[in-house]
């Protein structure tokens, strides 16, 4: 036993200046301005820390350079493909050929960048919180006064910064399509709005998975399956729906759907598929019944073919929701006039963007709940008894 | 004096286990308060509740007058916490590490630079400012983690097993550092499963086992209570039958519960008496002609003492 301890043992320890205790009781809500300042301070603290790690050294910029080189290589090669495949018999004039090549080049670039965003955005965030848990740094973080919202948003924004950098770096390359024509600046802007919204939504999804489970590996697996469901899964469901509701010729075979699967598929299935949203935007640049337009139309309208161009001025088959009529003893769909130009198409992507933003808000809210140590509720998940230690 | 850390009837229940079963705690300002108990006693759980990392199932706790359940944000501002198992961020320099936590506490940029320099000097890492955190030794990381808990100049420090995994030299350094912090007016609550580690440092200790508080008070007081049931080790200059006779001599003493000859030829006594009784036993043995080389109380190993304390408690419970 030390002298000090003995000394203290004999007398009361010397008083230490502390604030009066009684004053601190009761719940106080900080002033909104102070709360906002603390939130932004917290977001910037987490953001600066994350970016310091991510952007240190040359790695991030070497990767960015390689990415741009590959993207430029792709654009150049794709343009060569389009040039050789262009069927001179159809359009005739060189201006038309250039414009249609521009449109397809735009489509190719947007699809490729979308693919990158779909792969990278959730991958960057899927470890955001679970890695802190694994490295046992989350406890240090949540015992600071920084709010869970600041942690979640700071993590999300810093992880997405690099994705946004990749998206932004592709803008000059995409702008090359203006040289070819056929694509208006607002088309490009729309494409990038969809990209950013997708990155945000998928980033929030990865982050949410990261807060939901303890291990980064599990979070990555869940995120990957979620992304596959959103992209491949949604297309498969739409194709399935179309096949079920499609008209089948013959007296015994019912047409127009099975059970609840009737008429147009619910559009919400496609909201979280950024490829369909991009196809919708590409379709908006085109005046012919192109691959992109027919693809979107077939998927979303359940084989009914109610979209696209008016100059045609004719009729096409009615949606499968319409009852079939008998014509010369054969059941066929009635004919309806096609919609005027510009109405049915190019209307899907804003809904997709809105859906991504709503999803982000919901997932961020849930993530905040799961990160916060004192406000934890886990609906539907069995509660594991945490590590019991001394 | 109003306690700066106060807990009343703190309970933490998990599905099947009860980690903390009604802990009461009162720590006066300026103390170094030790929380002692074997692994699984509920020390970490108690500290994590105080650090606002866990919600208690029942009971109430306050730090500097702020409730840990109702005002966790206020508690976090007056409290520095160093967890048992803490991690360090990869790819981060020492000053960036502290800068990050200073930002988390909203410390303005103008003050951060000077504060980081002061803190690094305090924990003796002044020369490591630009070293990557993962390149530091375990002891240095421990001190850095302690420094992180000090960036906002908290009134209260909660340290969970701060000396675990440290070599003896690092332990001594840590002890010096904690004394320094106490001199700066901090109240320190520290947990450990090794009693000697705490008895040199702490002004008060509380002993917990199975989520319950067994004893709480000044170190000397607790020691007196625990000394009941000490282990004495006696080295007698004797062999063979002579040694066995010596063992029987000790075994006949009413205060000796057990006497066994160890492999190294010393005799171990389970001793129930106090210091005065052990002095009398020594005097009697010398008078009886035993050639005693050493006669000492074995270092009080907490686990050993616990076995005795808790078994005594259980006997008391079954008798009642």
C-alpha cells in the first residue's frame, strides 16, 4: 500500500472542483441551432476521418486514372462496333447515322457506369459499421457525444464520395456523345440524376446491412443478394409476369393472367432496377421503336406494347388487361390506338429516383436505430445474448 | 460528499443470464475507485452501463448528476471511457486519431493542435505524433486510447481492465499516469481481476461476483475483511519426518484450517486469524524449536480469496 493511499484512507480525499450535481437533473433538449451544428460537426468528423484513410497516398488516384482509361477505351471500341454495325439501308443520311450512333454510345456508357455504381456503392458501405464492430472501435465512437445520425451519414457520404468521384469523372467522357448528336444535354443530366440517386440508395442499403449484422462478411453477402434481387430478380419477375399475362391463342387456354397476376405488373418491382431507369432515359432520346424502348415497354407493360411513337398513327394490340375478343373464331386482343409521342415513355425514371430517395431515408433511419446503443430495437430478429465478460 | 458516480440497484438481464444483479455504487469525486472481481463477475457490464453503451434492465445510474438513461449525451460529455478490448483504426496517424476524437467532441480547430501536443506529452507519446497507430506497441496503444478518453477533459474516467496485456514496465507507467490524472482532479473508475494491481493504486474498491457487490469501501477496510482466510507459506529448515512433525505442529493450531507440504518443501497453511494471530503463531513455533527460514503471507491472489469469501457466503446462506 502506498503512502498516498494511506493518507487518503485516513482523511476524506481532497475535494475536486465539479459542477453542482443537483443542477443537471432532468431531460434537456438542446437548442435546434446547437443540435444542427453538432450534427454537422459530427458528420464532418467522421467524414474527414474516413476520407483520410481512403484518399491517402496515390492509390485512390491511380485507381481513378485506370478507371478513366478503361472507360475511354470502352467508349472508343463501342463506337467502332456501332459504326461497323450501322445499317446504311435504314437511315440513309450521315447525320442520322451519327445521331443514332451517339444515342447508342450514350446508352452503352450509362449502362456501364450504372453497373459500376451497382457494384461499388453497396460494396463500399457494406463494411462501414461492421468493420468498426470487428475492430472494436465502435464503442469508442458511440461513447463520444457524436450522434448516431452523424455517424451513419458521415460514413455514407464519405464512402459515396469516391463513387461520386467516379461518376463525376465520367461526365466529360459522356459529354463526347454530343459530338455525335442524337442526345440532348437534359438526357445526360437525367442519366446522372439516376446514377447519383442509385448510388445513394444502394449505399444506404449496404450501410443498413452493415448495421444489421455483426460481421462484414455476412453484411457483404446480404448486400450482394439484395442487389441481385433488385437487378436480376426484378427483371425475372417482370418477364415472368409478362409471360403469365400474355395472350395465348386457343379456345381452352385462359388468357390475361393467372390468379392475382393480371394486367400490367406492379411498377414498383422495377423502381429499384437502375438499368430499367437508364433504359427509359435512353429511350427518351430515340424516336424509333428501338431496343431500349421496346425493352422497357415489354417489361413494364406486360407485353401490351403501349408506348412509343405516334407517327406510326396506327393501332396495336390492347393491354392484356383488356378482355380478349373473338375474331373469326380465334381469341385475340382488341386493337387500340397507340399513345401520342412523349406521353408514356420517359416517365419511369423520376419514379425510380423518388423511390431511391425514399428508400435511403428509411434505411438511414433504421441504421441510426441499430447503431445507437441505447435505442436498440431489432424487430423480428432473435436477440443474441452479447459477449458476457467480466 | 455527493458521489460523482452513483448506481442504485443496477440490473442487466439477458435472455437467460443475469450479468448484473443489483449493483449499488457510490464513488466520491477525486477517487481512484477499483472494481474487482473474477472474469464474468459483471464488471464490464457495469462499466458499459455507466458509459451509456448498455441500457440497464432495472435500476438507475448517474454520472456527475446526469442520468445514463435519460441524458446519455450529457453523460458522454463528462466521461472518458476506455474499453477492455479496444481497437485502433488502420491507416491513421497518432495525431489524426486524437484529432478525430477531438472533432467528435466538437473541440474547435484552434484548440485541437495544442491540446493534442499536451495530451501526447502527458501519455509520453510526444515523439510518435506522425507514427501510424497500428505500428505502436500494445502499451503505447493503451496509452493512446487513454489519451483519446481525455480529449474533452472529462471529470470522470472509466477504464476497463486497463493493465491487461501490458508488460510490467508498461503497467508501472500506466499506474504513474493514473496518479497524475488523479492529481489533475479526475475521478477514475477502474476494473480489474487482479487485486494487487489495484491495491497499490486505488483509494477505494468494490468487489463484485456473479453480478453482485460483495464489499465496498476503503482499501484497508476491504483488505481486513479479506485477510480472513489468508494463505501463509512457511519454509522450515527440516526434512522427512522432522518436516511432517512441523506440519503437524502448525496443523494443531486452532487458527490453521489446513496444513500441507508442498513439493518444494515449504508448508502452506490455510490461516483464519488476523495479523496478530499470525505473529503469535510464529512466536509459538519459534519457541517450540522450529528452525523457520521464512514465514510469510502468500500474495493475495484474488481468485483464491474469492473462493474463500464466496464459499463463506454460501455456507452462511445455507446455515440461515
